[in-house]
C-alpha cells in the first residue's frame, strides 16, 4: 500500500483547485516552483517526500488566507470515493488556524478514516477561537 498525504500548500506555480500527485522532490520543484519564502505546506511536502510518502497537492494562493481555495479542495476530497486509487491516509493543512476550515477538514478525515495534520500555532488559534465562540 502506498502512503499518501493530501496537502494544502502555497506555491508560486501550479494549478489552483485541482489536486496534483507528487512522488519525488524534483517533481515537487517542477510543479510548485521555488517558494518565495519558507511556507509550512511546502516544508511538510518535502519532509513527506523524504519519507517516501506520496502527496496529493492542493495549491492555495495564500497559505492560511485563501479560504475559498481550501473549501474547494476539501469539497473535492469529501466527494472522493474512499476506495479510489488516489486515496489518502492523512490530510495536512499547516498554516491555517480558521475554525471553519479545520471543522470541514475534520469531516473529510472522518469520512476517509484519515488523520488531520496541523501545526501547534494553528491548533492554538483554533482552540482560542473555539473558546471565544463558547462564551
């Protein structure tokens, strides 16, 4: 079985709203181009590829802010057949602290029985937003 990570990342080139399969570092460079600055999504992509984990990459225009890009990609994943050839075991949304996006990503992960990967800062942002809503 091939391990696959569905990942949202900012890049200077690549198709928006369409997943791209990536299985090597040269392929990642070809698809995304050189990053303008270090971004959490591309950093996670490099780490995954070094561990031989394939990536189903969703390019977002601005990591953490292009909410429409995230919603469209999550909708694509949600509508994906769980047994489809391009299934994924984990979903990475580093760089986003939006409670709405994280909640939607959780639904997708529950449907596909996959894990959600976010970073500590985003978890903190999400938890503080959630506690503010509860008050």
